[in-house]
């Protein structure tokens, strides 16, 4: 199994001890603001890899100094992606202009370094999803992930056109989320990824608790069921998709 999106730096030391890395082929842990980049790289050992970026809710921090620091950290040998970047009008709609500047910078950096770009999107009314879809079609990043994909039709169309990967998290396991399962069935299988967003978005049966990378098993089970595919086949599919995109040192096999 592969967890393509976690925030291990958010876990307390005793919580880190509960992470079962032996159950996973690879984990991508993301540092989402300058104060977290160093710790994220410290955690990127063994089968744990790193991404560094500026979360859209932290976009106001962007400055020439932060840009220089991100360029530095992004060149670390354990870094496999830039992000998470994107648009968040749920928590910080007032910083839209700053979010777009940060998104453009991180997209350019990802292109320069030949790394995937991990995108976050959230809003109350679908506006951020619509605008990110427009951004994708305008900028057409070469390697991009729609993190915690929620099934928005505009993002689906834009993502398919630019060859994006669609990463499913705990909500795929929720009983009332039939529409998201249907979205998974529509998408090209070679573009499907799995994640936990640890410590957030816990799957059934762990809702109400803090998430762990090994809980990706439950999302994998939900995906396999949605696709009508045996568990091991779905595991092999999503492991291979992640390895193709992120280019783990072990080749992902």
C-alpha cells in the first residue's frame, strides 16, 4: 500500500510510534509552511519521502526570502513533489490574490525541478474548484495531483484534459458518499492514487480519531469495492501509479 499524502510532522512523538511503516510501500509526507520544512525532511527516511510547499492558507507568507528557502529545500534528495499548493476559499477567501501568486510560483518551481505539483482545493460554494479548474487548463502542469479529490465536475474535466492524478482519501469510505465512488469508477485507472491526509480525514471505521498512514487500507478497500476489483489488484494498481508519478528510490515494486 502507498499513502501519497500525509503530514507526519503534525503527529506527536507517541503518535509517530504508532505509524506502521512496515505495512506500506511508501509514504509522502508534506511540509506545508516554512516552519515545517526542516522537520518534514528529517522524517523523510527509509520508505518515507517528502514534499515541501506553501499551503494556500499560508500563502500570505510568500516573500523573496521564503521563495529562496523553498527552492533550497525542494532540491533535497528526499523531495518528490512540490506542495501542497492550490486554492482555499473555505478558510481564507480574503487571500485569493496571494494564493494565486503562491500557486503560480510553486507550479513554476515544480516545472523547473521536474517534480509533481500537489494541489489542494476547498470552498463553501465550489468557486475555488471552478477557478482551479480554469487555472489547470490555462497553465497545464505536466505532473499534477488533485489531493483529497472530492468529485467536482469542473475539476474532473480539467484534470482529465491535463492528465492529472486523482488522489482519494478517507471520504471515499463514507457510506453517504456514493457520488465519490461513482467518480472513481469514471476516472482512468492509471490515474488513481490513495492517501490518508494524516492526521486529518480519517476513514471509516476511524472517524472521530486522528488518522494514521496505515489506515489507507480502508480507503483501498473502498476503492477496490467501487471498481469491482480484488483488493490485491487495486493495491498493485495504486502502488504502481504512485511509483510512476513520484519515482520512489525502490522503484515501487
